[in-house]
C-alpha cells in the first residue's frame, strides 16, 4: 500500500521508493556494482537494497516478502512465483593444478568421482543436479566437504582441500591469477539456468518495473561483452 501511494503521489517521470533485490553469488559478481551505479546515477530517489545469498535462501526471502526480485538458479516450480529464465551457464571443474591436472582436457563426471569433491549445498552443484538424483547421491557420497559458504569454498579450493563444480565466473579472479585451474566437463555436460523470480500475484509498481528493466539490460550487456560466459534465453 505504501508503494502504491508513492506511485500515485509522485511525478510519473520520477522513480522513487525502495526495492530489495536478492542476488546469487555469480550475479553479484557480474552485475551487482553496475546495478548500484546505474541506480545512483539515474534514479537518485530510488533506494536499492542488494541481498546476496544462496538460491534456496533467496527464495525463502522472496516468499516471505523480504525480497522484491530475486536472481536464482534452477528454482523449483511453484504457482506462487513467476520465474523467467534469463541465461544458461555451462559448469566446469575448478581446482588447483596439482589436484585436477594442468591440461585443458575435458573431464567426465565418472572421472570427477575419483577426485576429492567440495559441494556448495543449495547452490552451484546441488541445485544443478536435482533432476539426476543418482548422480547427486554419488557426488554427495564422494564429497570431502559440503559447505553453504561461497567464501569457505573459495578458501578451501585455494588451500587444495578439494575441487568443485562451478563456473569460470565463480572463481574468476583465482583462475585469471593462475591460483586455480579449470576443466570442461562432459558425459554429461552440466548446465544451470538463472531465473528472475518474483511473487506471481504482486501488483506492479514503477520502482519495481524500473529495477527489473535495469537488471535485464545489465545481464544482456554482461553476456554481450563476454564478462558473463553464458547463453541468453
């Protein structure tokens, strides 16, 4: 009701109000700063709140109305949410060279099962493999660590405690510096899909529509520029 009142009382060309956006870790890395910069420059009366969390947690925040828009991976279908697929990413194996090898040769999932695996629960690995229950169980059985912290995953990879399924964006800085290496994955190729989620029956307001448009523009630009290696949907 407060948002509707602001919409009715404000000049149509002025965007004001408050919007909370829940972002998966990769989305924060790819567009988080640019989204904040655009809002500050173009919509000074719009208050933007960015919340980074794993996909499962972000969905809970969305359902409880703590978040207005959410960028999450592979959300489960539910009639209360409107989920729009935005892009698809191909997963790779990330780890230290002395653990996963120094070549660019693709690695099969069966070969992966012989390595010490670190799983990001509710995030990168688990949500990608939900449809293949047997494969997920194999990975969980082999996992040396199962963590709910992206920073803990990153530190464990650099420390050589294991390897992880992720994307090149996931550990971009460490890969570019040579600290970590990556392998393509095959048999099967694993992908994950990023969705823009919101409450299905929530009425639109100007601030929310403006933020959604900014997010879509920035994602399209990041993919076009190569900053986000993905296929737009």
